[in-house]
C-alpha cells in the first residue's frame, strides 16, 4: 500500500452549532464546501479549534461523517483523535474507520502529561488500530507532552505514521527534524503566526486556523512559498499576521469564530463553558478583522 504524501493547507475546521448548542451539521457542511471551493488541500475535524473537548465520541463521528459527505472525495478528511485514554481512542478510531475517513491526526496524550515512553506507546497503538495514515500532533505548549526529534526517530519504523503537526512554538524544531529524519515525515506547521517561517524552512503544509475564514490567502501563501516567490508571499503573510496572532491564544475558538462573523463566513455559536467575547476583547478582535478586510489584497476580495 502506497501511503499519501499530504501537503498544502489543511484547516482545522471549526464545529458549527445552533444557538441551543446542538450540532449544526448543515452549517458545518456548508463551511467545508466553502473551504474546498477556495482551494484547501485537506481537512481535520474536531481538533482543539473544533471544540473536541465539548463533544461526545458519537458527535465527533457525526462531524467526521458530515465532512466526508461534504468533501465528496475532493480532499482528504482526517479525524482528530484526542480522547483521554487509549481505550477510548481506539473505540473512536474503529468508528471513524467504519465511516471511511482518510486518516487521522492523533494527540500523544491529553490532560495526563505522559512521558515519552507512554506517549509513543499511545501513538503506536492508535496507528496500528487505524491501519491508515497518521499525523502526530505535537503541542507541548498546550498539552505538556513533547515528542522530540529523537522520539520521532524511534517511531519511524511504524509505516502508518506519515506526518507531524509541529506546534512547539520553537521554529528551530523544523530544522532539527529535517536534519535528523530527512523526508521520512511530512512536516506541517501548526502555529498560525509561524506559517511563513515554517514554509521557508521546508514544511510541507500548514494546519491552518485563520485559514478557516481566509482559505484563498492561505493557499496563495503556500503556493508562493513553494514557488520561491518569497517577497510576494511575505506581503500576504504580513497582512494576515495580526489575525494569525489570534490563533495563538487560550481563546482561539472565540477569536476565530468572531473572525468568521465579521468576515461574513459563518456563525459564532459555541459550547459552554466558552462564551462569545465581550467588551474590549471583542472590540479588539473586530478592529483587527475590519482593518484586514479594508486592506485585503484586491485579488482575494471575492471568494469562490
């Protein structure tokens, strides 16, 4: 079996809700279609930005199924696995496999700060259960577990592990991974406001947050960087950066859903305990997005 080489813009999609906090699958499907029509290369469902911690396992499967039907084979659909135990992770994977997802983004450990031995064993168990391509999501800043390059070298014998979403907030990690492991893994930058730097250092793609609202600009940034047109790419990146900073926050869901609203892309409904931003926090985000819309490059002002 030839495993895929994922690359490009993979938005970590937001999960849409109705005002009563029930799943809005129609809204989710509409947003997925918008992303694909505007050029994204793949999708990840029910990650941190997708409010995974507020969803039941059954709801996550409903969202994955919705994404598969909405994408209709146009792009790969990855289901994020962020269960609090290996046992539940394997149960989720079995359900998602039955739906036909194209692969998985997996968390080495959440809530419990596993050591490297435990985290690697967890990743191996999920990969072997899935028997489908896996992207390992490494985010020690948020989840206190760090799979370093030497640990990814230990995991390199597992053929199902094909990619890494690197979110250490340490741009040096990309070069360290390449120097030790060459092209064994596809590398995705998982920090929005390190997108240009990550691509310049050879990342294969971006796990985008603000790309949920501005897919065409994220795709353009990726294409320009791959073509070596760095000055043109830098102009887009600098224009987006104030919004990209909003993804690097404990309130990333609130921030990015408000970006959607200001840009006229989607709704702001979320699940408690999260609440929409108010007061000066809200005003600050609105001001950033309104300025971005006013100064948006002309060629991106009409979305598909």
